[in-house]
């Protein structure tokens, strides 16, 4: 923060001081706008209100209006659904054409704006949610399982190696359903508080501490359960919970296993890199949709991709498999399909 504010301080727009924050025993650094800074901020805000914004309402029709007009009309729509309003600063920070599902997701992610807060449970910290995917492709089965588990059990486990799209799946689900999600991960955060707004879904990144002896005695299967107990704030014990587990572990129950990138995503990325469609499909089948194999392809020079296109398909697939296997950690034989 001081590094960001340093240029503003040197320009006389912000001044630094010492003050107290309610509920904190120690004095801390505080910053405020100078008269010059307030005037500059006001002028910038007035210009920003005139910026154009493209957005689509519930009916899907695209509109282009000044930011100030779009904000008023959009928040009127959200208020009828009893959804949190979107500040103009949030709308201004977005780019492109905002679809209604994206606007619902942004609204669901906003806090209630109240000053009263609840502390994050001991041992957890707030995690930044990834940007919602433009379109969630090839995960209809997993979305159906997620809907069923969260409705029936109010608890779901999603497993998969790094890069398989576990977080993207949850963000896509929340985006489609207009859910407000709280993302948490392991970390020291006893003093960190959040707003008291209600959440539709909680996501925990990682299964927490595991007893290795118990795992071995159970035949290598992880018995993962909802970790929320009486120490959690009451309002965080009621929403459905998704727990993300990295790695190809065997988990008791009915986990949602992401074992490979969907065919469409994998093939489209290979084609964008310069690989023919037929060869891309064959490579997906051979490597099981491995994200590391896709990364390898996207890093190849265009001339090498062209040479692969000129040889027999089976030979080209074998060369790709061997290349991705030897390109570094995460590209080993574990990523090659054993089918």
C-alpha cells in the first residue's frame, strides 16, 4: 500500500498520518485526501460517469449507455431481485460487453456494506475468487453432479490435478446460478473480519490437516468431511460447502473427479497454437486431456508444429507424448492416459 500511495503523496494528493481504528489496540498509519486530491478525484469521477458501458439485462438485449445511467438502470433491475447493488467503480473496472449472468455474479460477490463483521474461523483466510469463465464448456456432467450433491448433502468434494479447472467449475456454477460465494483457504487470519452479508455457497481450498496413518489404514482413501464445527460463526455453518482437493486422490463417497480437460477446450487451444484438429483430437485421447501436455503444445514453435502435421498421425502423437513427458515437472508419464 505505501508503494502505491507514494506517488500520490509526492504530488500532494494524499497525506499520511497516525490514527486509531475502532476495535484495534494499536495506532496505525492512516491516509486521507488533501483538498487538491479531493478536487482531482472529484474531476476524475465526473469524467468517469460519462464513460460508455455495454451491458445486457435479463431479457438479453444489449444496451450501451453512459456509466451513470447504466448504473442507475442496472441497480434498479438488481433491487427487484433483492441483489446487492453494483458501485460505479466496479462497473468502470470491467471491460467488454457485460452479460446478465456476469452482472449477477458480480452482484452476488459484493458485500452488504455494513460495518459490523464476523471473524474468519481460526486457521483460514479469504481467498481471491478467479474470474468467471466466458463460457463453461464440456462440464455438463460435473455441473449436474454438483447441483445434486449441494442440494441433497449440502457438501461436495472436487478433486483433480493442478490446472484441471476445479476453481473454474465452481465459478462457472456460481455464475450460472447467480450465487454469492465465500472463498476460503488455510492460513493465519484470526484478526481478519468480513461483512455479515449472507452467502449462498462456501468454497474451501484444500482438505486441511490429514492423519497419514488413518489414510494408510483406510487403503489410501481420503475420508473428507465437512470441517465446520462449533467454532465457526453460525452464519457460515448453514450454506452448502464445496471442498477442493488437488491431486488424483481416492476419496470416499461420491467426489467430483476432474481427470482431464474437456475435449473442446483442449482441441480449440491446440488448434489456436497451430496443430490440426484431427491431430489435436488424437493427442487429447492419448494424454487424457492433460493440462501440462497442452502447455507443452502451446510452447512449441510454429515450424515444429508444422512438421508434426506433415508426418503420420500416430508418429506425431508419439512425438508429442515423449516431448511433453520430458519437458519438466508435471509432464511425466502419470499424465499419459493408460486406456
